[in-house]
């Protein structure tokens, strides 16, 4: 008898690229279960607090940002929730004049026309990225709430191979993108130790083959890089949800 296996992936640009085929890959491996993978753009963990302002309604109605508040998604009874921390520390945010804020994911922004991008920027002010330490600290109570409800949780690492775009070449002593990757991955490990959450380690297996040969970096990849990432996701499911993925006797 088939049982639903529901997974929520709060993704950044890297996960959207590397794990684009997660639904099909998991369903093929777990053919005895009905797998449902829901994806959403990762917000900053600070915005998952119940007291935080909702995403700007006017931009949601215009289809420029996701039309579902991430906090609403987290109220659903997922068996596994996967978070990407890297967007919070690598991406600037836009704070709308109504109070709500959202991350400017590169692949989300690709769908904006030049006129739409100009209109959004006219209505918003920039907010700098947060530190890996602050992002992890804000995510910790979210993880604990999910654990209390019976959901398993995982946090992604970022691939250490970096092609640093101009917008990330910081000055004035700010940390480089490579340093932010290192610190983000360290915070993922610390979160695992503190909360018992799992780590979806996209860095280690990709680094073994190398960014140049894979054509991948901390913002994603495809082809062989995606195959490796999906293999790591399947391994995580087997580790985090053994009772869900091992068929019971007689089924």
C-alpha cells in the first residue's frame, strides 16, 4: 500500500539547478511510495519568525515574487524540510515600502522584464546579506519547531568552488564569497550538532570531482554535477527517513 512521502525544499539558485529533477529521481528510487517534492525560494530565516512582516502583497499580486508566504508552507506536515542557508549570506534583500522583504534570487529575477525590475527597485530599499552565524542562529528555533511536529530537517552546504560575479567582489574588508561559503558550511555542521538536523552535503561529493570538470560552482550546475547532487539527496532520504523508504514486510 503506497504512502505519501512529502518533502519541502527551501532552495537557492544552486539547489534549483542541481536538484531540478528531485521529484522524478526520488520517485524512481522509492517506487513503493508516492513522493511529493514541493519547492520554494528560501527566505532569510529571520523572516520565518511569526512576528516578521509578510512578503509585499503588491509584488505577489503582480507575480514578481512567490505568491505563498514561506511560513504558510512550513505549517504543512512535511516528513522532511530542507533549507538552503547560502542565499541569506550571499544575496542582497529588497525591503518594500510596505514593510515586507524578499531575497533577490538570480533565477527568480531572470523572469522580470527590465521595466518590472526598475519598478521593483523604485519601490524597495536594499538590505545587505546577513552573516552565516546570524542566519544559522535564526534558523535554529525554526528547526526545533519542525522537530517538535515530527518533521526531519536538513540544511544544505554550498559548493566551495566559486566563480565570483562582480556584484560579489566586495571591498572595505568585507568577506569574500569563498570565505562566506566556508563559514556557511561550518555553520551547517554546527547546526547539526546543536539541533540534530541532517546535512545535505552538496560540497563534499562535488569537490571530489572538481568545479572545472563539472562546470559547476556555488550557484549551481547541471549534467554530472546534478547527478551527484541527486545521489546525495537520495542518500540523505535513506538516512533521515529509514522507516519511510524501507518497504514494510508484505508490501
